[in-house]
C-alpha cells in the first residue's frame, strides 16, 4: 500500500473521564481503515507502573488478555483482535513499568555513558521507540496508538510529551491526534454541555498537542449548533467533530463511525487516498445474525469474579460470536461459585441449558465450581471448562467417580493425598508471580474419534495458555478407564490439554483459553460447537416433554 518509511500514526487520547471507550473507538476506526485496504494495527500505552497486567486483580482491571507470544496485556487488545482478526503481540501493549524497567536496565549497563537519566529525553525516547516498533516492521500502513488514562493525569504526562515530540519528528500528515471526550447531558438544564470538552482540549493544548479530530461520547444526539460551537472553541473543523452516541452493542460502533465520517476525515488529515468504500459485508452479516436470532439458550458462567463483567470479557464476546454463527441468542447468566453449595445448586442451576466453569486462581469459590461440574455431568447438561474449569472437572471426576475423596490441586491443598492437578516440575522453584506461567501459544494434538477433533475439524491446533498447574499424568490411565478421556495432548511434553467424556452429550474441559482467539470474522470453533450442542440438547428436551 505505502512505503515502510511512510507509515502513518494515529494517537487516541481521552478527556473528561475514564472508561469512555477509547479502545472501541480505536478498534472501530481500525476496522474501517482495514476495510478500505489499509494494513492497520493498534497498540495500547498504559500509564500504570505494573510491568504488565498479569498480577492485577480482575476486579480492578478486568481480564488479563494473553497474546500468541505470551504477553500478558490489557483487555483492550482483545477488542483489537476481535474487530480486526489480526493477531497482536508484546509490541502492542506497553506499560510505564516496562518503560522504566528498560531504561533502568540500560542505565545499569552504562548505555547512557554516565549521563543523568531523566524523564526527558530518556523516558520519552524509550516511549517513542516502543510506539514505532510496529510501524518500522513494514507490516502496517497505519498504526493507531491508544493512550490509557485521561489527559491531565500525572501518570500520562510522559506519554503525552513523547507524542508531542513524535508528531513534530514525523512531520505534517504523518501523525494525527483523535481526542475522545464526554459531552454530558444535564437533565436539570435539559441540554448538552460542551465546557468539559473545552477544558479537556485546553489541557491537551497546554501540553503542546492540538486535537485534529474530536470524538464526542454522548447519550443524546449532538446538534449542528453544538458541533459548530465545539469546532470553534476547540480549534477543529466542524466535520472533524464526530458524535459517538451510546450503541446497543459495541459491534454497531464501526458502522456508526462510518456514518459520522470518522474514517473519511482521518484519511484526509493523513493525506491518504479516500477513493474506495469500506467493504463491511461480512461485518453487517454478523450483525444481522446477532440481532435476529431464531432461538435462545441460557448458559451459566460459573466464576469468582462475576461482579465485574470485564473479568470474563473474552468469554462474553466469544458467546456473542458463537451465538451469531448459530443464529441463537446466548444469554450468559453469571453465577458466583462461592455461593454454590450442594444444597442450593439445583435451585441455582436447574434453568440453565449449558454450563461453563470459568478460569481463575486461588482456592476461593473452588468447591462451588466442583459442585457445578458434578451437576452438569450427572444431569447431562452440556459443559465447557476453561483452564481452572477444566481442572475442576478433573478433580470432580476423581472424587465422585474414582472415589478419591480428597483429590485436589496442589494449588488449593499442598498436602492432598491425590494431587490430580499439580505444579509443573520447572515451576516449583519459582517465587516471582509475574510472567512465570505457561503463557502464549502451545501446540495440541487431538485423538482420532474425539469430540474436539470433530469440532475443530483438525488434528493439530495451537491455543493460548495462562496457568501454572497441570493435569497429573500419573492418574491419566485410571481416569480414562473410568470414562474421562485425555483427548488432547501437547505433542512435545505429553501434557494434557483437553479432557472429555464421550458418554456425555457434550462434556469438554480445556487447559487453554479458546476465548482469546474468537473474533467476529472467525468465531472460535469450540464456542460454536458448545452453543450448538446446548441448543441441540435443549431442543431434545423440549421435544421429549411434548411427546
């Protein structure tokens, strides 16, 4: 499309308040540009000092998203992949912690020749280098960089300064700034107020950066008069004032942004050809199927962080993709595993068509997950266990079917007499929590005749992992004789990746995280197969009750 040296950069900043949806706007713009033929990627700069989100509490930061190359990253990278169907990597997520870690390591090695190491130029230079890694690769025409936090935050200042310097270095038409801001509606006054946006843009300009495009988050339509006012007081052209009104689904946003002309004004400001309409046929077909389901199923998501939906964001989105693929509305009912007991489980789970036991760490809520697995297995309810959910399926089977009443994971009980889930040998001497798990993409080979081989349509696949503890192969033969088959193995290590029960309508546990790879263009086959099985089982039961 364009020469490597001509890579264009778009910086997305936020103002007034956090959680306005910079990631969705960035992903939507990237989708529109991609649909016009431009090779586009997105990266996220996070201002917190953690090296990565791997050790952050899901209640505080939502899920930790894992890339093929094993990077533990911000959940916004999940949006990037789901929208673009393009894999992200280490280079797509940068934190202040990683920036400072790199600069300090260079200082310790003497790379700065004894000079005083400062925020400017050393930290800002490091940020600029990280921003340009993707652009310099030659793989992309346009790199969109989302800057976390809100303009004016102390934490974000080095990033804003780095962007100011980089815009000057790139030259005219090679870099632009899109500022996402809030235009609140005051019900008492009965009108939208522009002053917060004016102040936000002013704060940005005080840092030496002019917003080229304003994207205004709003609950009410912005009139032409207000657009003119924003354009005048914020020093942007009127056509560069883009309304971003609340949508029924995040997947509507690319089409809404196209209607507003976000991609058109972006290409104009980057001096790029704007002579082809975006091809969004596949996207529109997905939305049509998503919004016009022919049936409905209710799937229980059994987890320990269910109070914050973002804790299981990729799972929620994978169900949307799989639901559209099956033309079925998937209602995900979040159920806290800590509140599930043998006494109340029938009351809480009896109305479910399918059960997914979610990933997690630590022993809180574990017995509830075990109870949920048992309920699904004994009542022929389609079941999918992911990571810890798969491990709970193994533990439940060992206890109930094999009679190993104290079977457990050594993560939960170091003294268990039957450690059916245990720590990998190479992990036993590690004390640091960050980045020490089996991370990233690993191979898996399926057994002939297995359900998962049929679902995937392949014998060999790659999936992403994020865990420390593994299926203990000492119990493998005993489990298989009793009916729990290890149907997927890592071909090099022999580690168990998948378990299933062939005698059950649909019972699969996977050690990996299939949800990370589900996208609008490529719904994950495991979720598609699971939803299809849930629907089939529901229809069978309905027919049986009518007979």
